[in-house]
């Protein structure tokens, strides 16, 4: 199993978690946030799909980025939990399809991350993006708990 196979498996699980979490947001809480500077609950979850589609995939394709503008464009915002869940899966499928279409050595090619810094293998870049998604999943779980909702179990049950 290559590092890319492991990434695809783990990112797929994470996307399922984020899509499930989006579907648990009550309709009257989609704009709820714990403080003024925080992202709204629905926006927090949807943020990861915008990044996956509008930043990560476009960067790997060599397309021009509109970063951070893509996050503020209302056309990119989910309006409902179902929209956010669909965007999670659609953005992941687009990135996964691209990655699976690349030759076996693709994960070892090097690039300079769009945020700057030293050249890094593409697989390391992808894992950095994965960690960002894990961070936002954790935030979404906290939002859920603050609103009396038990988030989807990720390490078994809490019993």
C-alpha cells in the first residue's frame, strides 16, 4: 500500500465524518457560532470542501487560485446541511479522481505549497491538508457538544 492509498482511505473516512456532522446540524442552528469571530456551524464544516475544491485541487491542477477570496464568495457557500454534506462528497470525489488518474510516482513529485516555504513532496502537502480537515472536524464536534448533540463516533462508542 502506497502513502497515497493510505491518504485516500483516511481522507475518505474523514469526509464521511464531516458529511455526517453537517447533516446533524439543526436547521435553526446553521448560523450558530460560539463567539463573534468564529465561523458559523455550517460554514465551519463546509469550509473544508471549499478548500478541497477551490484551493487544493486547483493548485494541483496548476489552475489560478482565488485564495482566500473563494471562501468569501457567497456562491461557494452551502445553504443547508444537505448542501454541505453533498459538497463534502463531491469535492472529495473530484480530488480523489484526480489523484487516482496520476502515475504511481505522482505522490513523490515536489511542489512549493501555495502558502510558501520549501518544496515538499505532494503526499506531504496532502497530509498537511488532511490535518487541516481533522482540525475543523474537531471544531465541529465541539460545536455539536455545545448544542447538546453527540457527534458521530470516530473511535468507537462512548459507552
